[in-house]
């Protein structure tokens, strides 16, 4: 198989846009098809996968796969951004809730319980880098740490809400401090956090599918391209201008 594990210079320079190498492979494959088409009836391989209709179908499938990755990548980043907005003022809200509880008839033990949940919530840090600014920025390889952080924040909020519910004199006039509003917020935060996990699974699976169609042994684009070159070399010879046309087309393996 004619490939290399090295990344292209542009990919090295812009790690946030790892699709560059894949797109270049597809562009070179299209050039390969153009040369093959120009050879006419002379290009007549016995191997079915190397025939022109199959090459064209593979190029179309790869293009669709790359497009699916871009679409799901953007969807993931959108969900991450929506979650970030939803959680943005949670810690400030939690502190306000403790302050509101302190001016009720709640016992000191109950206030301490509320402070405990607030302290835990304040100490739960989410990675700032998990909020991509570029909608086409690369999805992180794992979201486990970030996801756990948000899960914990939701759980700490739930504990704080539970304390507030147990205090009959906790009856704030402010709409966002009412227990009903807090319960709604908890539900919304949970939904947005789960949406990130779902979107991550979708983009992860999409990339697996893309890598398979590009780089799977024997049937992937890189191996097919290498075989096409070999066939052209066998027809026209290593020193032929035809082989010179296609030998310069580079195909780079990049699984990012």
C-alpha cells in the first residue's frame, strides 16, 4: 500500500482542522480517476475494484463520508456551546440560593448542608477548552473528564435543591430562586449534557466510518489508489509518461 503515517505540513500547522489530509487524499483520487478516464479502453483491469465505475463510486462514497463528519462535527460543537451557555451562571446561582436559605428559619445544620453542596459545585471545574470557538474545530478524542464535571455539577445542584425543598420557610419571591424554577433548570441542564454525549457518539462513529472507507486494508481508498498506480505501471511501464502522471499523486494516511 502506497501511504505514509506522516501528516501533511498543513495538517501539522493546523491541528484543529484535521480534515485537511483526508480532503487532499480525495482530491488526488479524483485526479487519478481523471487520468484513468483519459486512457480510455487501454485502462481495462481485471480486478473489479479497479474498474472506472467502481473508482467513481468509491470517490462519491468518500466525499459523502467526509461531508457527514463535517456535519456531525459542527453539530457536536453546537451542543457543547449550548451546554456552556446553560451552565455559565450555575455557580453564581448556587451561591445566591445559599444566601436566600440563610435568611429563612432554616436550621444551621440545614444551611451547612446547603453550603456543602455549594462548595462542591464551586470546586467542580470544567475544561474551558471543551467549548470550541471555531464551529469546525476538531472534536476532542475523549469527553469523559468534561462530561464527568458537568454530571457532578448537576448532582450537586440536585442535592442543593433537595435541601431547599425540605425547608418549608424557603419561599423566595425571585422567580429564578423558586424550587419549581430550579427543578426545571436541572432538567434542562441534564438534557443539554446528555445531548453533548449523544452528539459525541455520532461524530465518533462517523469518523470511524470515514477512516474505514479511506484507510481499510485492500478496500480503502489508499490501497485502491496504490493498486491503480501499479496497474498503470504494468500497462505503460515505469518510465512511461502515463505512470509519471499518477506516480506523483500522494496519498497520506491520517486517522485523526
